[in-house]
C-alpha cells in the first residue's frame, strides 16, 4: 500500500487540483490532501475557511477510486519544524507531491521523497485566476468542479470575497 | 440534509466511540468527528498524533453508511473563541453531540443545538481504561475496533505509551 | 498627579476588591485596575470574560471620586516579560498594589514601587468563597456590589458556573 | 439601554475619531472604543502602546455625556475567531460601527448589526496624515484633541516616531 | 569529530550536572547543553532565567577540555515537533544524552542515538533538593559548583526563590 | 568586568560582523552575540537555522581573546516587551551595540546604554550582498570568515538558498 501527500491551500479547490489528483492516483493507493494555511480565511488570498475547503475537496473527489483524506494544516510560521508538524497531523505517507521550491527543500532535508509535476505551475496560476474572476464577476465556474460551485454559492463566497477585496486590515 | 458534529480526543478511537457514531447515524446524514487536542501527542493522556487518530477513525468507520469527516482541532486555550475555532475548521453542522459540561455550555452560549447521551460517560471511562490496559500489558484489544489494533501495532503504540508513562516533562 | 495600578483577576469583582479601591483612593488620584488572565473564561477559577469583568468594575465604581481605568491583561505565560507587558497595556503608573508574592517580586526586580496591604489576603479568600457559593446555591449576593449581582444575573453567570464546575476539559 | 462598539487602532486618537464618537453618541447610551492591534507599538504604523492610547481616548472624551469604555484588543491573526475574541474582551454591545470592509464582513457573518458612515474614510486618511506630519515635523497638533498633544509630549512620542521611521526590523 | 547533546533545565546547574558532563566528555569532542524551558523563570520549579543559566553553565565548565555550547531551548508545547525544534536551535549533534523517558522516546522515533546513564536519576533528585534547601535556608552551596554560588548571590537568587515560593499565580 | 550585547541576525556571520566584534572588544571584557530571528530559517532573508549560526559565530571567534556567548533570541513580535525578552535570554550586560533605529529606541526607553558605530551600516549591506552572491553563484567566500565557508559547505547552504530563492510560501 502506497500513500501520497499533496499540499495546497485549495483557495478554492479547482480543476487544476482535480487533474493533479487524477495524475497522482496512478502512483498511489491513498492520498492525503493537506490543506495549508488552514487557520487563515477571509482574506483575498485565503478567502475560505478550512471547513469550507474540506467540503470542497471531499465533494469534488467523491467519485474517485482512491481513498482520500482532507487534512487541515495550521501555519506554524517555523520552517524548521514544518515537516514534523505536517507528519503529526497527517496519516503516514510515502511520497510528497509539490512544485513549491521551499516545500521541496524542506521535505528533502527531512529525507522524504518528493515528486514534482509540470502541472503544478499551471495550478498555481489557476488559483489566482479563479479568485480574480470571483472578485470581478468573471466566469469562474468553468474553472472549478461543480461541487465547488454549489458550496461557494451556499456560503455566499462571492459576496464575501468581493467585500473583503476592498480591505487590508482589522480596524481603522 | 443534516450534519452532526461529534467532538472527542479519540485516544484511541474505541468501541464506545463506534457505538456513539452508530447511534448518531440514526439522526444525521453526515457526521464530522472533531479530533480534540490535535496538537498534543506522546503523553499518557494523549499518546497518539492527530494523523494516527485520523487513520483509526477512518479505517474503523469504512463500512458505515453515513459520510464521515475526521477533522483535527488544535487546542486554542481560549474557551471564549473555541466554538468559532471549531466552526472554522469543520464542515458546517446542525447539531453538536457531547456530554462534556464545558463543551455543552460553550455550544449553548453560541446558540447551537447540543444533544447528550447516557452513552458518553461510559465512553469517557473506556478511554482511560484502554490506555491503562495498554500501559500494564492488559487486554486492550477487545475494547477497540480491529482497525485500531492494526494501527497501534504498526506505529509501535504500546511501546510508546509504556515508555512515556514513566515521564512527566521534557528535560531534567 | 499620582496613578496607581491594582492587579487582580476579579472573578468576580467583590466587596473585598471595592474596599481595597477605597483604601488605595487615599493614596492616588487615578487608579488602573488590571484584569489578569483576561483571555481566560468559562472555567471554575475564571468563569467570567474580560468584557463581563470590565462591566462589573466600571458599574461598581461609578460613584467613586477617583478616575479609574479597567484594563484587560492577557496572560503571556512568561514571568520575565510580564512587567513590560503590563506597562504596555496600562496607562503609566507610579505605584503598584499587590499582595501576591510573585507579582511583588516581578515589580521589584523591575524597580517599581509596590505596596502591600493586610486586606489583600482576605480578598483572595473572598474570591474563592464567592465562586464556591455561586456553585452551591449559597448566599453570594451579600459578598459583591449590587451592580455585580445585576450583571451576573443578566449573563446567566450562575447557570454557567454550575454547568462548567462539572467539567475539566474540552472534548472526550 | 443601547451600547455601541467602535473599533479603530487610534494611532493616535485624532479629531476624526472624536467627530465619529460625537455622531455615534446620538444613537447609543454607552460606547466601547475597541483599540485594535493593542499588542503592537513602536512601528511607523502603530507607534503608541495600548496604554498610551487608552490615555488619549479617555482624556479626550472626558467631557462627553455618554459613558465610554476604552478596551485594548490584541491581534489574534485569525479572522474566523476575531468576532468572538472582540466579544469576549468587550462589554456586550448591540451595534458595531466600522467602515472597514473586512470588519463589516466578519460582523455580518456573525449576525451583528453594523453601521457605516461616510466619515470613516476621512478618518483613515487623517490617521496616516497625522503620523506623516509627526515624522516630518509638520503641523500635527491641529488634527488631534488637546489632551493628545499633551500625552504625546509627555511620552516623547515625536522623538520615538521619528527614530523608528528609519527602521524596519529588530536586529542586523 | 563527535558532538553530543545533553538536555536539562539546569535549575540551577549543580554538581550532578557537572559530573554528567565529565562522564560524557569521555565520549565526545564537543557538547551542547540544551537549556530546557528556557522561557520559564521566577517559579519554584524554574527560578532562574535562561540568561542566568547560560552564565552558570559557562562559568562552571570554563576549565573543561571539551568545547561546550549552552543553548536555550524555549518550550513549544508540542511533543511531535520537539526534536525538530531542538535540532534547529542546536549545533548539529551525533548522540543525545538523557534519562527522561519522554525525551528518549521522542529522539528514538526520530532515529537519533540516545544514551542513558544511571547518574541521571541522581541528578534529577539533586535539582529538587538544591531548590528545597535554597527555600528553607539549608546548606545548598556544597551541591553546586563555586561559580554557581557566586551567580546566585549576585542576582539575589535566594531572596527571589524564597519570595515566589509563597505564590502560585499572577494577580488576585 | 564589563559585558556588551551585540544583536544581529548573522545570516550568515560575515567579515563585517567579525570586524565589529574586534572593535567592541576594545570596550568590554565579555560579549554576548544575540542571534535575532532565531526561530526563522529557510527563507531568502533568513536562510540558516539558529544552530547553524551558533556554529558560525563560535568557530569564527575561537581565536579572539574576549569571552563570547552566542545566544539565540526567538522573535516575540511585540516591540514593547522585546528588551525584557532579550534580558531574560542573555547573560546580564552593561552596554548594547546596535545601529538599528528601532533597537536603539527600545533600549533607550528601557534606560540601557546603547552605542552606535559607522561600521554597522556597512555590515547590513554586506549581509544582503553575501546572500545575493550565494544565490547567483558569485564570489561570496571572501566576504566571510573561513569557518563560515566550511559550515555553509557542510550543510549544503548554497543549494538550500538557491532552491528557496524561487519560492515565497508553504503550499500551493
């Protein structure tokens, strides 16, 4: 049995993420999706809560054959203990998937096998693109799984993102 | 669609927990299992990491009909914001299940419907009992689902618990 | 102009505290009441939130001649920086009032004038006594200012304290 | 009895803030002034400590008819629990006043009545303007209440702000 | 070149610790002394600051032949990341020395070689004994290196410990 | 006996730092080197861990006549308690050395003697210059003590810095 670990912020979970999972599914029997910056929400860069992102991931992957786990990972703000933090929060895994240079470096220094994919970069771009379209009333729906459209609607996600995009701080 | 929230530390997930889930399954379509004190591990009271507990829960409930989510909840050490913290980490829920007086009070002050069950108390006793038997080489296996026996074996859980039960602090 | 600083947890603000303020009022023109453990609430030892305690203090001292400030002080869990923390949160003060040995030692090491009073000990005893009577449906009302009785009633304080007194932890 | 909550950083408390309080005073009997980023100080954006800001607010509002509370609110860096945090630190309130989009969104999601005012924007601009003039030896005194001028002088506020405006970090 | 790591709280550094260092010096070329609970001070269990303990260790070991490093390790309150935290704060080491069961277990799970010594237990007892004698005006001086006697005198350590031993908390 | 305190991030320790220590050595008998942002690592601005920086400092100063201490100082993110934090982590000192305006202001408000030097600015520039050359395969070796070259090589520091310089965040 092989288990993979795929870290992202999933703000929101979009088609690029789903494609990545499809690709990874060829390598592993089970896949943990680590939801990074889990404690952040209501910002332009991280609009959705961890709970909302768990829903997006779980509902989007319901028809996939591999077993998946959606696990929130709160920020620790300490790169030197980040891998241990991830390992304590996640079911044990054999391979990490990431294209982020810092993540790759941290996993490597800890002796963990990391695999990259050309797809990752596209995925990052898509996250920004989806949020941008949400803010500007653009066509964001085609970029995400149908389940995500439903969840964003239910929680008033577009209104939230449009509201907070005019703001940078608490108070004054 | 009704979703329930059931908070516990699940150290480890045992038959009392599984029975509770069975009972709750009559009320709800989906159930979130909130793993309390997720950031604690390697103590007599909290021997297992959040990741290990996610595995125990998921593998033990694999045959249940309702959709379940296992969500780690890190301690915030602030009762006044605890409910908001839980709500941000968990998929949205309609009913909370607990027999812990503090948890009940906090949910009630936040206007959330809480249900109690006589079963909860038995469950608390069983958690302590299971750990006690693990430490003293007693018969703990009959008290937990088979999947939990396998996971505890794989991670060397008995050795870990027996080792740390002779210790109270880091250093000196 | 002389300003005093009087630290307590004020759980709740009771007649012993009010008497202390009366006594201190002979020494100073203005008095800061530092509300310790401001971030703690909903425990047997710290049942009330900082906001509730600000109300109790302000309403109880409304007829006093000296200017008073009620300032929440969150716990930092670091004795070595505690005095600096207090100084940054409070209007500047000339004299600190406390009978707590640790507080006296910390202020003294920082070169701040601290005054003790035999009254303080009585006051500590009264805090525990008031909470004990609240839990056991005893006669707590005569031990606190009238304004505190009203506030405790409004917020359902007795029910809260009685509920949580049966509990020690979140979850399980 | 109606109580309002008005959040700001008050760095420093200036005439725009005082005008806002005057306007809000028509709606409410009591007003809580929540001092945001209370734990921040000695930066160009947040030069004054919470204690200094409490003094500025209290001394500036001493002749106002409504009861006011100046309450420091430390940053929690978690938008999802921010409203609960504010509620635990503040006397209970009925209406929140803010023009900050994030604050409005957070209060609204928590079901709290928020009121905006065209005056708020002017106020934000004035905060930056006052600090800019302090740094460049400009005419900042006409923009703040007289009590604030006195406090800034007493604490050596201009010298502090001018000194730190040449710096971005601790160390190296 | 072999480097060892020896963790303790060193409250204070006493003859038992010095003997341990002597014994370890046979195995290694360099030794890191990790000062646990570095952020704690002014309590009966942890009376001295990290800075004071660095002085005690450095002055007591000045005549030893091996190179030593005294490194403060702040508590993280998370056993699962504790080893990574220690590794990031300390010069790289080959062997860890401890008799504490939790510390041994954590290092072992991280694949680090840990050595125990019968001497360790005696050492723990001595720490408590030294502090007890300091509080009760007993003969503590023979239990610690001469340099420690001087440092404790200079900082008023006996007065501090005697004062705080009558206290359990900040405030009330 | 006079002891100085010199704060820096030492990312890495370079010739500018060593020259500063030489200069300070004329004033003091002992010198504490406070390693700022000790908990930060694996970023472009703070590539090396505290433990790695302790090694660099200790090995580079081994031939100096004055006694030196290399003490990691974790960030507290609270300017108002920063001096107390430093004082608790460091052996007691008489003079602080810094050219950073914020650091100077904080020490001065705490009544501590601070000395500046024209050399400091050069030193800051050199830190950035060294890291820039490390990233771009430039000639960084002549800018640092020989011991630092060895340590950077041993830990794979150039590879680490080049890797992470392409990254800004964990995840996505």
